[in-house]
C-alpha cells in the first residue's frame, strides 16, 4: 500500500498529483507545517479528484499553540500577498477544529487541524478506507465515484450510494 504519510508517491502519480507535489514543495508547505505532522488527505492522493478539488492538508494541533500555528502559516510566505484567506473554527464531532482556506496557483488549499494525531483523524481514515475499497472494486467503480462527484455529490456520500451505506461518514470508518 502507498504510504500516504509522505509525499513521495505524488512524484510518480498522475499529472495532477505531480503538479500538487510541485506546489507543495515549491512553497515548502510540509516543511513549514512539519511540527504539526501534516498529511495530504482527500481525493487527489487516491485519484478520484474532479475539477476544483482542493489539496486537503490535515494537521495535529494542541490548541495551546494555536497562535504559533497561525503565525507559522502567516509569516511563512506560504500564502501569497493579497490572497483571500478564510479561517474558521468549526466543531467537528464535538472537537474544536481550525480550517484555513486559500488558493496557491491553480490549487485551492485547505489546512485542517484538530488536537488529534493526523492518522487518527477522520479525513485520513476515510481516505485509507476509500483507497482500499477502490483497490478492491476496480476501475469501473472508481469511474462511478468520479461521475457522482462531477454531479456535485461529496466523496463519502458517493461511496455510500454505491456501497449501500446508511451513514457513509461512520460506516466508512469500519472498513
């Protein structure tokens, strides 16, 4: 299986993955976020992205160090001057989170942080489950997922529809 905790697999992936690798390394995003155990999650790593899919970077953040985290991002030159940056503080599964959105070149970027190891966060766990399902079900299944996503259906619900899952966000975690 691919080691999704490192970015090396992107270098030998499809064109979008190679381009994602270029952007992530050019702007030193994972070096800047290294202290926060960043992982690229979402659809691009498992090749079910569609037009406009973002680079989802998950991080582990002890909120005692929230200011440091925000400073690391703000003063890193990761975000271009004048960029439109949106910062939100949602509670997801009763856990405080921080979500930072901006655009780097052609990629929307989302940095998501919770006080939980990145490999235990649902974004990573969903991606791993989805990857295993895609490996098992094959190319035709993958194309059906992509078609549903092109119609505006989010990833987990798309898997849920094709697999007959009642609650895809919870049920995918069982795979």
